[in-house]
C-alpha cells in the first residue's frame, strides 16, 4: 500500500466494501507494525462500532474452540457474517502458539461469510492486546456482524483482551481442578454468560452450584444482570442454541436503564486507547535502552551492583519524557 | 520516614541489620507508592543479590501453598532464614486476592526466621511486578537466605513475575485438565524443576511421561540442564526433601560452564529495570489522560466516533515524550 493519501483512501474503501483480500492485507500490515497501518486504522475506525464482539474465554481443554465453531455455525444460519479472532498468549518465549485446534474450523474455510484469524503473543502483553484491537477493528470495518474473540486461559492477559468484548462468555468444564479455587474471582467478574461445557460429565451440577454460590456472595443481581449459566456439549451441539439465546439476552439487556453497557462502551475505548499508548511507550523504552551491546553493558553493571535499577530507570525516564 | 538523608541512612541501616519492623515499614512505603521508597530502595539495592530466589508456580488446587509451607520448614531445618512472597494476580478488578490458604503458614508465624508477605494485584501487571521486585529486594537486603516467590496460575503475568527467580519450580498435579494441552509451552520454558504434587493420585505416571515427551521434543537437554521431575505429596511431606535437593542441584549447575545462569542474572536485572520504567510510563499516561471528567468526555467522543484512538494516542504521546 503506497503512502499516497489517494491510494490509502482506495485501499480503505475496499476494506469497507468487505474485500477479504484487502482486509487480510491490512492485518498483515498490522502484524508487521508497518507505519502506514496507523493511517489506515485511523480512517477505518470511524466506520467501526457496528459489530457485536463476543469474548469466549476458558482454560485449555474446556472445549472452547469446538464451542466457538458451533457458535459460528449458529450465527451463519441466522444469516450473520462472522469473524473469529483466536488469541493465545500462553507461550511468551517461543513467539508461537499451539493453535492446532483451529484446524477444526476448516469446515468454514470455504465460506466467505466467515473470516478466521489466529494471533499469538509477540513477546509483550501490550503488543498482543493492541494487535487484537486492530484486527477486531478491521473485521468490524469489513462489515462482519459478529466477532468471536476466543482467548486461551483466564489470566490477567485474557482479562485485558476480553475488555474488547460487548459480551463475555466464560467456558468452564465440570471437575476441572479440585475445588472452588479453580473458579477464581477474576472469572466471575468478566463473565456475562457462563457455559458449562462437557455438561454430560459428572460434576456439572456441582460446578453450577459453586458459581451460583459465588454469584450470591458477590451479590451480582444488584448490578441488574445475573450471568446465566448454560449447559453445553459442544461436540453434539447440545445447549448451543441456548447459549446463543443467553448471549442475545445480554445484548438486549444493554437497552435497559440499569445496564452497564454505556460504561462498558467507554471502558472499551479506554482499553483501545491505552493499549496504543502503552505499546508505543514500551517501544520507546526499548529504543532508549540502546543496542544490544549497550544494553548488555548496562545489565552487567547492574548485576555487579555498580549501579541500581532505580537510578538507571530515572535516567532513562529523564531522557524519554518531557519536563 | 523523614526525607532527611541521615534519617534515610539510619532507616536503611536498620533494614540491612535485619529489623523486621523496619523491613515491614519499607514494604508499606512501597505499597503506598511513597516517593521516599525509591530513595530507600536505591540504597538497599547495592546490598542485594545474596538471597536465592525460588519461584513456585502452579494452578489453584495444585497444593502449591502447602508445598511452599513444607519448603519453608526444610530450609528452616537447614538453618536458613526464609522469606515468602505470595503473589495472586488473578483478581484484577477487586483489588483483593483469595489468599486464605496463607492461614496454613501460621505455624511459622512466631518464627523470626520466616517472613511472609502477600501481594495482590493493584490493577495493572506492571505495578504488581514492580511491587514484587521491591519486596524481594527488601527481603534480600534484610538478609533472608532463601526467598520463596509463590505465584498463582501460569499465565503471562506469572511468567513475568517468575523472571525474578534464580530457580523456578512448576507445580503440576496428575489429571488436572484432560490432556497435554494443560501443560502449555510456556510452562515448559519457565520450569527449572517440576514438582508433581499429589503424586499418590492416579495419572502421575502419565503426567511425568507427558512432560518427558515435551522435554524431548523441545530438546531441553541441549541447554545443559534437563529440569528434573520430582514426585511430591505436600500434605505428608513425601518427596519434599528430594525437591529441596533438585533445587540445590539447579543452583549448583549455575557454576557449570554451560549454565545459562549469567544470562539469567542479566535478564533478572532487565526485568527489574523495565518494570520500573514501564510502571512510571503507565502512571504518566494516566496523568496525561486527565481528571475523571476530562477523561470521560474524551471517551464519549471516542464512543461517538468523533475522534479515533489512533489520533488521540498520538496527541497524548506528543505531549508526553521528548522529540
């Protein structure tokens, strides 16, 4: 893509027209951190905000990918175009992610109404969060009605990524882990809907009871929305229609006076804005620490306690920041 | 603590002398982000680097806290003074953490050779990582020989925190999760020692076989250190002596020519330095976004698509950064 404004406009118009080729190209520009990506995203952004972003979060082994696959099929039957963004922040060192289960999505490979994109970590949380935001914005601008944002695990990074979702589904399986500890407070707070997948297994009742107890303790009803708990068996499609209904109910609740939807829309923008700023600040920090030999010499002085990280941090910050 | 240099020196001297009161006070100053904390830490830092920091990471329900407790007892019998820092980043919204299992540590409550400190998230990863670094530096300066750094879960945040450890123990339990997916690539890469806790349960052999297979695939032997796999039953102390031996063997390996210990020491300093810089940059970002009404007005303009996060991020960065 040329930096000529007219060429950018033409490229942006193709994306807005739903061109899969142009959209995929824009995503590669984002991946490669091409400077022009910012200009493209800035123009696309004003056309976003129409897609419904649904977060699907759960531990490995929860059957989350199969469930996502089923949701795609259900939304397709409703005539909706569906984007899937699968994010795996679990392997920070290799730069790669185990996303083999994406193969199961192959049944949608020839359907132009479905666009699937996998994102692995790029070594820092900010970067991954920013890439996810950009890819979701592109899919939104391309006219996808529903975007399923699938994240592996339930740590801080997933909580961060799920801030982009309008509705957040947490997938649990019966008997995973020993006890209530596995249902951590963080999960309770990000879930708008719970899916108990593999619900034909022993222990489903107990898992549901545990969640209900936690919900009572946290007095979630006071917020106007008690996250429903849906039993699913993704492999047989059991309960998936009910899950779609529960997600739709949460969307409908956004119109209610006591809904936190307006606040969530603001939080979503704050998340996108802050990811961009943070990502650039971290890049600038890396630049300020110098090339590899400079950096190594500094680290060796720190190991030898010839200087301290407190003094060096101040020096770097003084160089980076205004006044 | 007064900002008078002589008063700071006197306070620092008390910490270096091992005063539990002064150390706890310094930790509270760190918690409260008191400006004076930086000056204190800067002076303490030159006296650090003597403690052996051992990371203990595992999912909730892995019995990690009981195991930590047993390790404390073993190190105490060796005459070592032991600090424990328990970090739970799992509840980002509440600001609190479920650390009830710390109660189990009560048997050490009256032992002056043991110092236990729990840290919950403060809303951002950088902040938690920085607090952890500061608390570990204080314990190190106080003269604790061994610092057990216990983190909940195995996500990006824990991987980040574990960078502070000289030896990293990953605790797994047999049959948690369905399959190999539960042993994620990230775990393999942070583990110097594996503890298979609750090893009297079915499935321990399979878990060990799975790890061995992953280790072969990753060719870990090529790095000069193949992380040993120790079976433990923390509740009965079974295997804990062997775990202590495996940790000691990893420490001894640091002297070998093919050890990555020097590189790890540099990475440790890089982690501490970057946490400090990143944390301050994020603080400055928050300041730049203005007070609550200013920030809210901006977010509403973003929701209305009157502006874009790309344009606003650039504006904020231009205001923050030099040239």
